[in-house]
C-alpha cells in the first residue's frame, strides 16, 4: 500500500531564492550555457580523447570500463561532429538534467516543494557538476541511471506498486553498463529491503526477482564480453579491491578531495544530513532516510578503506551526489536551535549555493584563461595539444617515420584526436586497450624508422626500454605543450621527447610497458 513520507521536523528556512522555481530554472540555464561555451573552447582531457577512440569502435566492453560512455560519445558526435563541443554537449545537458532528477527525488522523499527546488539548485553548486559536467566520463551516464534507480525505488515505497521493480532492474543494469561501481547500488537495495520492516514483504513478491532478471539481462552482454576477453575490465577494476602496501595518508587526501568537489559549505551540509539520516534510520528504520544512508555510506566506507592502501580518485563518488544532496536538504529540517554547530550550518545553508557557483565559474575561467598562479595545475592537460600534434607529425615527416609510437594511452589519445592520422599513432604496450580496433599491420614497422613520443615524467624509463628493443635509438628533439605565460609561470607546461628508433630486435609491436 502507498506510504507517506516520514515527518522530519520543522524545516530550516532556505535562502530566499530557493522557493522560486523561476530562480532555480534561471540558475540552471545560465550555468548550463556557461558550460556549453566552455565545452567548445577548452581542449579535451586525456580520458575524453581516449573515450572518443572507443566511440569509433563500439563494443560491449573495453580495457577500463563498460561501453556506455563510448555510446554516449558516439551519440554526441553524431550531431556536432568530432570536435570538443561535439564530444561534450550531451554530457553538459545531462548535468543540467541532474537538477531535475534531484528535484524529483527530494520531492518524493519529503513532499516539500521548497526543499525540492532548493536541492535542484544546490546540486549545481558543487564542483562535481560545476566542472565535472563539462568532462565526458563513465560517471556521466552512471549518475543518470543511479538517480533514475533511486527514483524508481522511492516509487516502490511510496506507491506500493510492484511493477516499479522492473524500472529498478532496468536502471541498475544500465548503471552497471556505465560503470562497475553500480554493484554498490545492488548492495544498497538489498540492505534497504532488509533494514526497513515494512519493505521486507517484497522478499515474498515475484516483482523484485523479475526486476533482478531484467537487470541481469541488461548486464549479460558486458559480462559475456569480459569472459571472452579473459576478464579484461572486470579484472582491472575489481583487482583494485586487493589491498596493497598500507599508506593511510591517502585517506586525508580523499576527504579533502571530496570537500573540494562538493565545495566546503555543501560538504558540511551533506555530512550533517547523513548524520541526521543515520540517526533516524537507527531509531525508526524509516524508508526514506534508510535509502539515503545505504546508497551512500557503503561506498564511502569502502573508499576510506581503499584509501588506507592507495589513492582514491575524487570522481569515484560522483554517483553519490543525488542522494548526498537529498541528505543535505533533508538534514536542514533538523538544524539545532542554538550553538556553534547551528551557526555554522546556518551559514552553510545561506551561502552554499552562492559560493559553490562562484567557485565553479572561477574554475572554468581558470581552465580557459589561467587566472590563478598554480605551479601544479591539472587543467594544463587541456591545452597545447593541437600544436603539439602538428609538430610531432612534422617530425615524423622529417625523419621518414612510418609510425608514431607512444608509451601511454593519454599521449595516444591526444595525438590521435588532434593529429591528422598520418602516420598512424600506435601505443607500444597495453595493447588490450585497443582490442576493439582492427589489428595493426606490423609490416609497417619493417625497414622504416619509428618516431617515439615520450612524456617528460617517463623519459628515463622509456628511453632505457627503447634501447633494449631497438638496435638504434636517436634523440630527435622535443615538442612543448604551451599555455598562457602568466604570473611568472612559463608558457611551456609539458614536453614530449622524441626518439627515432630503427632496427627492432624482434618482430611485431614492441612493448614499452615491460
């Protein structure tokens, strides 16, 4: 039978703009327009160019991830072509749609119109969307299907209709086809049903099992591809779960990264909201709060544990954004009446959206114009590649090289996207990344030199390996990637070192990864 949302107490008054649907729509529209402009004017990140390569050879799986991101890029470029904007525009619009999904999620959890509008604006104030929505990654479709799965689960609870389990199964399956992190969504569903007494009746119904069968059917082609490829991406991704050397310094780094991606004020609201939801879950086993907790905390706990041994990438929690924002807004309904904590939370409530939006716009501005004097700048990878690709190809012409060889997928991806494709660019090593492509004609390597482009960070290592694989290895200069020269920082942000290699000691492609 249908169930109303639990009473969560009196709501803390949100910022004035949050009660206006027009204000939220305007905020989302303006931010989306800014991201669309940036999408066409910023160079590709290495992974985006790599997924573009995937999109040219669609398959049921790839070395790193399931196929959904490749399909997303294929659909996106089918409209606007093989350009930065062509690759990104659809991802930017999905980032805008995230506000609609969070609005609906909070609406159905609370029946509170103002809280739902506030959540729709708040999600746009995070750097997960402020910058993340610009870049195309497997997290883009994952967040979409994760959100839809949560919405379907809320409808299971609120409507009591078993047919919603088919929507749950479909969306969880599509989330898995987007990124393997979706296994935590499956765990969340089991915990939700087990922990909430009123929901345990579904274990006796055929509907959840029908949804599970549909989910497995959607997942089956990806699993079959992995089995045929010897495990491939499943082995790579789940192999990360094996502990390495104990190194707890990665945990503070992970926490700091999450605070930055949420923005600090939004992060405070999320932590408070999760604490409130956890207490209510322990006290009442309420379905809404329990769903929020089980869909967030298991993955966070795993990543904290993982951070005791290795670095955690900040974007690995992107799928938790909708539930985290829902927790933040629902927690605002239980802010203490007085005290230091109440004061901090009220400041966060009032200023979180403003500061988050400003930070997001500043980050995009810096990525375009280098407005901050950062000695170590991750946005530097977006710049200088068109010119660098032309210079590498010119060096290949001068040396008569039949092939441009690389030692990493990042260099391969950038040179392929920004180059002409003549001569072909081939990564020497990790050939499993390119099994979806036609086999490379190794006859091209016979009798003609190879130009090898090596990043500065791997220069000594790769040069040493090259000299073991070729009878003659000659330096052929270098190519600089350049950006704006500002604040005393040099224009050169990285360098590709070039070598001409002749007389291979063995037939076939050399392997610079060993």
